[in-house]
């Protein structure tokens, strides 16, 4: 089988397929990634070097040569689907589909996993495959869609035990797609059409996006009203029905929440001419959180007779969520840029992130220790990594703004979001 894209989604799936007995070519256009993978060096937090090395001995290999896709029985596409000027950018999907189609043959199966708007598989993928290969979906080859449900850093819900939604272009395709994933994961969930599966993924992330925006806005209001939002959430969470716990923070990040709901909103407005108001409002609220955090930081420093300009600010956490190195769309990066533009001297600590992950953002990475905490005018706790000891922060940070509620119940000099 061929698996296109060897990132946070594609690599774990490729290794799992190899583990259950499939010969797997993991294709990626990044030559350095391919070199590292074939050397047994993982760059994905949820995949250890040992797991990768074990799969290399069980039929997995990485490649950046399209010719290595020749003869595949099943091809899974797990490439990024970013936004471009606020609209879906399917450029990576198009490139991947064209490449796969060049090596497609009658009887093969192609599955898209990339998050996208309802209708992509049938309206976008099938014409490309027919143009390039002459093959017709449902007649010459099997086609399906199965949305990824990867949660980086989650040690409990993994690829294997998270139920996998599967769909097919037609009934025969669904049987083939389901049979494949049934050999990979514990549970599959069949839906009737690819569009339903595509929309199910967008519903999952839009649900999270909207509810996070709700508690983020409530956190701002609660602070103004003198109410502890964390205690409010704790109290509401005791209700055994009709309530699901979401907590505030400095914003949203990663490859899903800042992007996926906009795919659904775009599709609705493009096809129906109606704006998806909930998504627009959630985007606005969540995007406002980094500026709000910086404003709160300035207010807190003012209590000590200081301003952001010239102050040494230490950021705890750069990833978009705890226990992962993924910095894509991380609100911490937005906070860092806003602080720097305000004249603050920014440093950061993240045990999961190296210089390689930082890209164009220019500030020093320091260790999480007493010296780094003490050598700061203000500490911003932005990610609740388990390595960030609350007691160490409380004892050595001169001033703290905790955006994640990590220091609740600990006496410290500062405030919660």
C-alpha cells in the first residue's frame, strides 16, 4: 500500500499498517523527513524511534520517489488542507491525487483522509483520477473517505482504539474501505456517503471550536465581573447530563480548530449563499484571545510599576496543546509576536519544542528551572505541559499570568486568565 503524507496523521497510520502485515511505502515530498524515517529517527511526538525502527523491519519504508508508488493496491492520502486567503486550499490534495492516479490500476482503492469540505471526494478527486488515469470511480477502482481523528499527545485515545468513520463512493467501495480499516483499528463506523463522512469531521471540530470560544468569551466577562471562571466551570461540570466541560486559554491552534470550521463555513456560503454565523463568531472570539492575554500581561506588570516595553517575559509553552511539539497555528506564537512588537524581551520554554520547530519566530529558548523563572519580570503560562511544576513556578516566578488554570489551589503572585 501507499500512504501519501508522513506527518502527524500519515506516519502513525503507515506504521500501524506495516505492523498488521501490509507492505507500506510512506511517501513524503520532504527529502529530509524521508532520510530521517529510513534512518529510524521519528519527528512525530506520538511515534517513538523504537516504534519506527520496528516497522522498518516489518515492511515499512519511506520514499520521496513517485515511481515507488507503482503497483499499489490501496493508497491513503493524508496531506494538509490549509486556508488560502480564507478559502480552502486543495493544492496538496490535487498534487497527491494526480501522483496517485499516475500509478492507479483497475481494482485498486484510493482513500482520502485529509479534512475538507463535504463533496470533495466525489466532486474534486474523481475528475482528477479520471483525467490522469482514465479510471472511473465505482467501475474501475474503489474510492472512499475516512476522516482522521488524531489527537496529538493523547495517550489514552490512539489511532487503534478511536472509532474510525469510513465511507465509500458506492456500496462496493465501502466494503473495501471498511475491510482495510477494520484490520487497522478496533472499531469502524460506516456512513452512507463520502459527503456525510467529510461533514462529520467538520462537525466534530466546529463543535469544539464554538464551545472553546464560548468559555473564552465567558472568561473575559467573568474577569470583569469579578467571578472565578474556573470555579464556575467546576460547578457546572458536576451536572451529569446536558453539559460538557470546556476550558478557556490563550486561543486555539493546531491543524484543525483554526482551519476546519472555516472549510464548512466556506462550503455553506459558496453553495447555499448563507453565512455560518457561529463559525464566524467563534473565529472572532478565539482570534481575540492572544491580544487579550497580552493586555492582561500589561495590566499585571503595571501593578509593579512596569510596562511591557523593556520587561523580560518568559513564555511557558509554545505548542498548541500539552504533551506535543506541534506549533502549527499556536496561540503562543501570536502572543510572542504581540509581546515583541510591544517592546518586551521575550524568552520561551517548551520541553517538547526545539529550535527547528520555531521557524521565523526569533526569541531564545531557555530551560524550565528556578533561574529562568527568577530572571523574568513576568511569566506567562500558556500551555499546561505536565513538566511545568506548579510549585516551582509559584516559588520562583516573581509574577505570573496563568492562562490554563494550572496554578489553581497554589499560592502564587499573579492571576489566572
